[in-house]
C-alpha cells in the first residue's frame, strides 16, 4: 500500500504544511506497511526547494517526485482541465492497486 500525496510545489504553503505534518508520522506509516510518495507539479530541480523547507531539516523522510507535465495528476484526476491547474490530492492505494480512500480539492 502507498499513500500518494499530490502537492502543487515548493511555493504552496498549504502543501508544505501538509508534508511537514506527514513527516513525523512517516515511520508509523512505514511500520504499518504503507509507503508515502509525494508527487509535485514542480520541475525535478525545484524538488530541492521543497526538501529545504522540511521542518526537521535534512529533507522529508519519503520520496518526492516531479510531474511537471502533470501526466500523473491527470491520470488520478487531480487536475482542473477548465482552469488548467493541478489540484491538491491524497490517495490511499492498496497493494493490489485499488484506491481505498481519496481526497481531492483546491485546498
């Protein structure tokens, strides 16, 4: 299982709050057998700017990956095609690849 966290990028304060809230409990998720993967709308180079904003220092304890073309955002429907903007989204995907829980919104 994996917790997918779609975030807008290093300039989104809400996103940074969310990632920083997940960081201290990442070990508990790992103990429960759940990986965390954060997917950014930023470029690969901008991921370092996000890592630098981790409250614990040294970056986040889970991988951050870039999707600047927003292909994965679109696949998970975390994208507003009318406004042409990525959205915030969190998905809990089980080991068989089924989405068991999701939250998609502008905030």
